[in-house]
C-alpha cells in the first residue's frame, strides 16, 4: 500500500521573496517514527553572506513511494529567493533558528530552519 504525502505549499500571490539564497549541496535523511518515514533535507547554503545549514521536512508519505528523482526537479544546487518567516532571536548576531520559506522553481515553497553555521 502506498500512502501519498501532501504537496509542498504553493507560493501566495503578491508575496515577495527578497532574500537571495545559494544552495551548494543537499543531503537527505529518513528518521522513522511509528512506522512512518519522513524525509529531512539538509542544505548547505549561503544566506545573507553567511554559510549556513538549512533543514526542513520533505513528507512524501511511505518511504517506498519516495523517488529521489522527484526531489531533484524541486530542489537542486543553485540560486533561489526566500523570505524570512520567523526570527526567534531578533537581537542576536547569529541567525540560528530563523525560519525561511524558499521559493522553488515550480512556485512551491520549502519551509526550512537555519540549524547550523559554517566558517
């Protein structure tokens, strides 16, 4: 039995994505909980002139349904636009745990969090 996950949310008309992001690499992990495996994508990126790690879920339902070739159409290394959704530490010098929506070429958005910093 195959269980399909939800499509990523679409970009809302009139919403601006002013932040430039360069994705240089991605990796995917499959943590499983209660028989369901959700993909977690980690992306190495340059965001606001900082090298960061972005982390977000990719929920495609059952693991046997997930096809990595499907994701390559959505997110590959390259340049993207994003918008800041939530900044939990507004006064902090680091942007750790800031939440962004990254605009994909097909007008869907990938919600991701800054989970790491590089030199």
